[in-house]
């Protein structure tokens, strides 16, 4: 159980929290909500869950098997949720968790689209994405939008140094000015172009 929870390793603990948070939101989606819009422009609820599921599906081949993106090819493109999107998410999240908690996994190097990256940095990136997209999903389906404070604090520390570069990547909206006296979660969301 210690391996699953990430106890003893702060990064794995945050990663586990982010997966658990997103999983809770996925399990709260009503059957009539899969085509609803989300705060991510042009993404429906299903598109958002598919994005996160596919992101998790990449973890085992990259971290555990040491494959490159070129070696993996296009097998992880498109909508991979199938007829049971909740089960598809659960399976992908479990596989990613197992890959990152395997002995020595965080000491490895993975090859991402922008080059070789320490697996620990890759895990941090996946963690932040899951946490923030859990908020997106919660907003889309009317669920609890709170992100646990340790996860918020971790994400702010990781994102703040390069927040100005995120918009240039094309993957994030421009940062917005948070309201005066905003809490840490609102500041995190603002850094990533979201208005809470």
C-alpha cells in the first residue's frame, strides 16, 4: 500500500493525489454530461477525460519500457475511451501509477517530444496537468472544484518559474490577473489562464 500511496516520496504522493482527484471527478460524470463543454476551449467532457487518459497511457511505455515516442508510433492517438470511458480512465490511471511507483522509476530518463527529460520532471508535469484538469472537469460537471492544498502548493511552486513560457507552448491560455487577495488555488488557475 505504501507504494500505491506514494508514502515517503512527496512527488509520488502528489501524483497519487492528483490521480485520485481526477478519478473522483470522472466517477461523478452523469451519462448526459459527456458532451458538455469544459473550460478548455473546444473540448467536451469526453475530450478532456480522453486527453488525461491518453496522457496516462503514455507513462508505462515511456517510463517502464524506455520506449521513445517514435517507437510508440500513433497507437495512442485519437479517442481511446471506447464504450466505457470510466473504466478506460481507471485502467490508464492504475497503469501510470504502477509505472511511476516501480522501484527506480523516478531515477530514469524518458524521451518526450522536446527531448530527454528526467522521469521525476515528467511525473511532476503529469501531476500538475491532472490536478488542474480535475478543476476543469469539476467546473464542467458541477462537482466540487477544490484542489487539495498540498497539490495546489506543489503545482504553484512547479509552475511559477516558467509560467510566462506556458502560453508560448500553445498548450495553455495566457495567464490572467487573479483578484486581489486570491487564495493559492485561484492564483494557480490564473497562472494557467483560468478564471475561478
